[in-house]
């Protein structure tokens, strides 16, 4: 009688372990499916962003070419006159931790560039 009880307990443990193993395997498969879905969406988002970036690069290149043709020669003369303002702004950004304090230099550079292009 004792051996039959031991065998029954052993068989019950094996059955319980098999059930737990099946449950864990099912959970792992479900997580794998979810992970693949998430990675698929992330890949789609990445591809979309790369496509948008490529479009922006082409658009920017076109705008630069168009503006270069429009201001042919004026840009280099105007840019040379704003070197001091640009240097002051750069110095401010590199030495200060709060970039809000550099707004004066940014406005000075903006004014210089606007006047140079006018």
C-alpha cells in the first residue's frame, strides 16, 4: 500500500510538472508573438522616419541650391561681416550652462545676417 501511494504521488508530481511546463511554454510563445509584433511596428516606424529624413534631405538640398543661386556672392560678403557675432554666440554657448543667457548674442547674429542679406 505504501508503494502505491508513493507511485501515485510521483505520478502526480510528474503530471503537475508537465502541466506547468506546458503553461510556461504557452506563455513564452505568447510573449514571442507579442515581441515580434512590437518589433514589426518598430521596424515600420523606423523605415517611415528614415523615408521622411531622406525626403527632408532632398528638400533641404534643393532649397540650399535655390538660395545659393539667388544670393550668389552676396552670402559670402554678408557672412564675413557677421563672423564676430557668430564667434560671440559660439563662445557664449560653450562657456555658459544656461543657453537662455545667450539670446542677446543670437539676436545680434540674426540682425547681422538679416542686414547682410537685405
